[in-house]
């Protein structure tokens, strides 16, 4: 059980900086104007379910998709690292406020015209929480765990759904508390937290790229030694 808790803690510590629930909270506040409390809570629940489903699909079928398109683990790690680092740089040095991004503007216009009130999947679940960087991280981690097998077999079976469930539950808690969080932190507090998460993402992305380069160098060295 301790091993399962350790694996879940490591998984959450790796996943949450990239998922960044507080950024999704800011989007929720910007897009949910005019919604009553019940509708806001319904959107929060749907977004959390979508995030859980996206993460599960990425973990269990991502490798199959990679095999179909002939993508190597090394290539995925480097590409995923670049994506994660790029997202981190955008969070560190934002050129737009959260409420000025294209997804928010488009959804805001749709809400004003009463064309749709469903903001759970786009942009709350994707690309805000379970975006390309998160998916790349999950696929790369799944491949690494299956090849290295750092935990017991039952832990490797139980930990991923537990991590994704906890991440979705944390997102749901944050979204349902969005009003309180925004009042406590304010726009400047959310922006400061977002920049801190951006710095962590840059570090994670750079480390992904370094690991990928090391793997390429090792493969080249192995070929030359033949």
C-alpha cells in the first residue's frame, strides 16, 4: 500500500504542474458569467470527467497510436519536452491575458449569442487541463514505466487510474471553488501561480529533451560499436 501511495504521489507531482488547475479556474470564471451556481457545478463535473477519460485513453492507447505511425519513444520524449517547454515559456511570459485567448473569446461570443453553454470539453478539459503537453507526458511516462517497471505489477495496474482520478478530483474541487479561489488570490495571484507553474514546466520540458538526446546518443554509440 505504501508503494501505491508513493507511486500516486510521484504521478500527481509530475502531472499537476502541467495540468495546472488554477489556470482552468481562471478560464472557468471568465466563461461562466451568466451561469447560475448549479450550471457552473455541472460544467465543472463534466470537465473533470472529460479530463479523466482523456488521460485514461492517452495512457492505455497512446503507445498503440505511436506504433501505428512509427513514432519512437525517444522522438515522443523530445517532442513532448519541446511542447511542455513551449507551454511553460508562454505561461512565464504571457502575451495575452487568460480572458483574451482565442478559445475564451470564441466561447464567450457563443455564450453571448446563446448558441451553446457547454464549456466543459473545450476549453476547460482540452486544451486547458489535458492538452497536448499533458497527453505527451502521459504517453511518455507510460512507455517508461512499462519498460523500466519500477514498481510491483499490481501497483503499476492500480496507480495510473488512481492518479488520473485524483487529478480529476482536484480539478473538480478547484472548479467548484472557483469563486472563492479567485476572491482569495485575485487576478495577480492566479497570474503569479501560473508563472511559477510555467517555470516548473520549462524545467520538466528541458529534462525531457535532455533524456531524449541521451537516448539518441546511446543508440548511436551502440551502432558504432557494432
